[in-house]
C-alpha cells in the first residue's frame, strides 16, 4: 500500500474532491484561501549532512511549492517541530524564516514537542482571486504539457553529481512563476516534487483525458549522461518544479521559463514516446 492508495480511504471520510489538488481551497471574502500541510522526517526526507538551516528551508519550500501550484500568493507559514535535541531548533527556525522572506511569506508560529526522530510539519496559507486559481483538473485535449525548469537535479545530487547539491538541499519553489501562470490562464497545474511520471499519473486520475510526453524534449540535469538524465527526469523526486497544461497560444508567459514536453490527448493514458509510462516515483509505502 502506498500513500496514493490511502487517499481512497480518506475519500470515504471527507469529500474526495478535496484530495485532488496540492492544497485545500477555502472561500475567504472575495478571494480564495489555499492551505497545505507537509510532514518531513529526518530518516526519509533529509539527506545526510543537511544543516538545521537547510532542513528549515526545505520544510518551508515544500509547502510554498504547493501554494504556488494553485496560482496563489503565499501568505503565512506555521512550523511544528518535533525535536530530538533542543540545540537544533535555532537553525531550523532561521532556515524557515529565510525561506519565507525570500518568497514573500511570513513565519507566524507553530508548535514544539520532543520526538525520538526529528520531524517537521509545515503548514502554508495563500490567497488567490477565483479567476486565477489553477487546479489539477482542467486539462483539455490539444493543450500542451510544460514544466518550469530542469528535472532530475535533486536525484542527480543523490546519485553523486555534486554540482546539483544545492538543488537537493535548498529547493526553490516556483512562487512567482505559479502566480504568473495562473494569471495567464493555464488549464491545469501541480508541483512535481514526487517525480514527473508519478505527477502525470496524478493528473490522469482527475482529468478526462490523457498525457503524452516526448522524452527528447525533457529538460535534463546538466552534467549527467543523457540516458541516466532522462531516467532521473522521469522518476526522480525533489525538484519542486511546476507541471502545467495550457492552450498553446498563451505561451510564452512573460517571466516564466517553460519547457514544452508533450501534449494532452483524448485517450485516458500516460505515454512517453508513444509507449505507456510506468507509474513510478517518490512514494511513501507500507509493506505487508
């Protein structure tokens, strides 16, 4: 059983449409509030050697990336930290604060307790005008499929390509790009922190169409052999780029680096170079 499978259980308890996007959407006056929560554990999410500052930065960036994927402007971030040793707190909080400052959010509070394993839970809030909200559902046949930057860089760092270590340890959520794409009228969007292939299957689950990508058009990690880079770009996690669909005539969007990698097709399938693309990427799994 993996985390996507458990969503089916959650969908029997709350409205399953609430589970379709990177954030919950809540009416807030004449705008919409988006809200996301992410949990990171040291043994599964923080590579060995990360500083406390980088852990705080990453925990915040994960949540701000979700807010960006909805086309929203970030507002507030709350951080709950389960500490194994209290000496680590300052670095974590300073990293979270600095990430908020860099991307226009504010760290406003959270919670503390004692854990055997360092655990950080980040909650992010953002606001967006209803006409600029972008959901995962909305792709239409004939739309192009695009991403905002190179894929596979974080995974390349884990594979020993040290030139990509900063992308792994200090990810940059595409906050400005998400808002620009929302204003431009893209039809669907999500972040791809769990890998491109898995993200395309996530889009398939909520749309009445399919997705066909041309792997020759993927923006690959620099300095990695092409075949290995293509594998990392398809299945590697931790990139925090945005994956979006859009009518071809709205591109390019000013100020947004966009790489067109395929097109939306009528058939409900995910294809790479004309063949079915394996549903594989970064997933939390339970054995047995």
